[in-house]
């Protein structure tokens, strides 16, 4: 009989312990849910803060990159804020206008060299036609031999036309601006990547790889003459 009672007491004790454990677990569930919600919120906050810090670092790097151009040309620093959505022209909008001292036909450069020229000016913003636009024409010089030509946009690149046929061009030659409407001489435009020569012409054409990535513009400098 005592064995039966012992077994019963053991079973009852086990049930009581189980009930207490279950109660503790039930009590802990709300606490765990609260902790998880807090952690999720903190994770979102850290993700947002990380993104903000990355943006600040990128902005600082962009500003630092164009600072030498601002000092060299006594230019006006601006930021690209828009572009034609239909890509009907190679142009961008910057956040500086005539109230900041920007004028039509001012040259625009970035850290690496020529970007384009100002085509339209408002009080607080301006339109910049890029060097690759069909309407862009820039007096150009092959720096190594001082051979002259005209740098013209063809949407995907810049080509320098009217270079004398006897000029010994080479791939890798650097082309800079000549004195003109928008730029003083010597501003880098690009590097010769291809050379096109014809038998029945007095001139040859150089295809350039621009020194500025015109598809990834951020900070630029407006250069007045």
C-alpha cells in the first residue's frame, strides 16, 4: 500500500512541478515578445543610422574631391539634382542659379575635368549640357603635340574632329580644352581611345574616353570666365 502511495505522491509532485514550469514559461512569453520587439526596433534604428552615416561619408568625399577645382578656378560648387527622364538630351540640373553667380555658357567641371556648359539659368538652379550631348562643341587640343580640333558630343562619347591628318596621334593621348567661350585652355576633356583616319580627307578624328564619368555626377564646379 505504501508503494502505491509513494507512486501517487511522486506523480502528484511531477504534475505540480510541470504546472509551475508551464506557468513560468507562460509568464515569460510576454517578456520575450517585448524584448524581441525592442531588439527589432533597435535594429531598424541602427540600419537607418548606418545608411545616414554612409550618405554623409559619400557627401564628404564628393565635396573633398571637387575642392581643388573650386580653389583652382575660383568656381561655384554645385550639386546635380536632376536629369531628363526620357534621355532626350545629355543634360543635368544643378542646384545653383544666377542668384549664386551662375551665368549662361559658364563652363562646368568635376574633379577629373570637363563636364559641360551651362545652357539655361534660373534663380536657384541651372541646366548643364554635358560634353557628350549632340549640341556640345568645345575647342580642343591634343596636349602632347598641341594639335587643334573641335570636341563634339555623340551621346555615348566625345569625338575630336578636324585634327590634321599628319598629326601622329596615339591611343592614350590626353585632350584638353582650347581657349573658348566656356573654358580657358588646359582643362582635361578625355583620353584618346580610338583614331579614325580616311584616305580622301585632310583630317582625322579621335574618339575620347571622358575623364569624368558623366553618368555618375554628384558634385560639380561652375567655372566663370
